[in-house]
């Protein structure tokens, strides 16, 4: 089995001493039975939509108050047991090759405050997501240049080293 994953750890630009470091983690993963090439843009679109879906993150982006550090995992070989563990956490019926999302928010001590699996994200999405509103929002955010401080595309090794020192 192989796992492809992209995750983003979110940090505050404003009053970082009053905000947990990091305050959120968004991830999307795909598990397959053979090595696969999954375009970066595929993961980016899913993660960007998560930013829009979760109102606190969307508002923080609009205020240019946050940034993320991103790690990427490509075709990491995993055991079937590990794949099953990942699938069980989704809360939905699973299929190889499907993308699954997970969102975690942390408290000031770095402990998990709230964890959303795929099933829970789908419930939030039903209430908060409209494609046209998302596209308008993303375009506005690009114009406001709020994505410039994001650190993108680090390997998982680089990601772990980078986030360890933050």
C-alpha cells in the first residue's frame, strides 16, 4: 500500500505568543495499492477549500493574520494495518484512491482541542461551502497577497525539521 499526503500546519502572524503554535493542522491523504502520481494541484484545491469551509481560518486569512508550513509525502509505502487505521479514522465508507481529509485544532498548550474526520468535515461542508463563493474568496485572497508567507511543498523530512524549530 502507498500513501500520498499533504498537510499544512497553521500559525498566527499576529500575537503568536497568545496563539498556540501551531493552532491547526489540515491534511488530505490518498491510499493506493500501487505507486501513483497525484498532482500537487489536486491536494492544494482540497486544502484551500478546507480553509474556506472552516470559518475561523477563512476569517483569519481575510485579515492576513495566518500562514502555513506545508509538508508533502509521495508514495510512502505503508503496511495494510496502517492503511486500515487511517481508513477507520475517516468515519465514512472508504475506497482506495479516494482523497480523505482531517482537520485538527490545538489549544494553547498544543493539545488537541477539536479533531474533524472526513465524516465530520462533510457535515460542516454541507452548511458552509458554495463553489462560487469559494472561487470569489480565493481570487480576493490572491489579490490581497495573503498567501505570500506560506511555506509550500517541503518534503516530510524538511517539514519536520522546519516545524520543529518554530
